[in-house]
């Protein structure tokens, strides 16, 4: 049971920081935080994502490109232009690495104000760091596993962040329902998003990308947004007001 709890902590902890920091802060900047808090969040993201750590810069830039080019040939990840989810994941990985290592020229509109901590990212993304986390996960499984089937969860701990990504970027463009008809295939995966903490309201998000709350209907509870509201109340972050469209 301890191993299952450990995997759940990694799942929801890593998912929260991917949604809160990489997605809503780095890519969309729906709230602000101090430089000190930003650095603390970089470290917490590394701790919870572990071996599958993603850079705020690489993720933020690539996600902005996804919104600009959704379901076109320029989209970094689209089921419409990839044969299967593994092909999409591999293409996404290549594009992410090229952006993060600044091997490609990127339009300034995609890089503006995206947080970057090069020295920390270099360490957190290194082979040494990833192998260190993998070794720790194996040790924990070896010590706490009580049934053979629990070992099947081990590969998930190695690739947690890519798994989170493929659920939204592949399945979230194929399965689910829509609240808004748009010129893309984005869908809401669940009416109550217990699995992805609000990230599953993908159709809503594509319609209102600047909103901190991805839920629209009364039953679409965005768990990450609720945590964001608490952090805002206590002054840890500062939510930006939603611009009123005239």
C-alpha cells in the first residue's frame, strides 16, 4: 500500500506543479509571484517531477506554440498530424529539447517573459539528476513493495510528466465533450476532472486561454484553480484580473 500512496503523491504532486507552474504561470502568466517564490517553485517542480522534470522555459514556449498553431502542421503535438501517441510524444520531446537548449530560433511572442533559470535547468534536466531520481524510485519500490503487481507502477514513476502530457495532448483532442465549437479538436475529458486536477477541461481552456479557472459549468471543478485561489488569498501569488472584452 505504501508504494501505491507514493505513486499517487508523485502523480498529483507532479501534475499540480506542471499545471500550476509550467502551464498557468510560465505559459499563460495568469498570476504573478516574487522572484524568490519563483525559484522555490522551480525546485519544488524538480522534486515532484523527479526523473521526468520539465523546464518552465521549454514547456512554456512550446505550449504557446501549441495554442498559436493548434491542429496545424506547426503544432508541436497534435493527433491530427501524428500516426500514434508514441510518434507524437517523440516529436514533442525533440521540439521541447530544441527549444529548451535554444537550438532553434523562436518568435519573440512565444518567449516573452517566460521564466528561465538556466543553471538550475541544466542540473535538473541532466542525466545525472534523472538517474539519481530513478535510483531513488527503485530503492523505494524494493523496500516497500508488498505485491508483484506494484512493480508495474515503477515505469510510470520514471515518465510521469510525459504521461500527464499525452493524456491531455492526445486523448484530450480525441475523446470527450465540447462546450465551445472551435476550429480545433480540443475536448473536455471529464465532467468532474478527478484525474488531471482541471487540466482535462481542455476545450474550455482553448476557448479561454487567459483564464486561471479552466472550469466553466457548475460541475467542472478545477482543483488546481481552487489551490491557486488559496495561494492568492495568503499572498503567495497574485492572480491577475481577467481582461473584460468590449
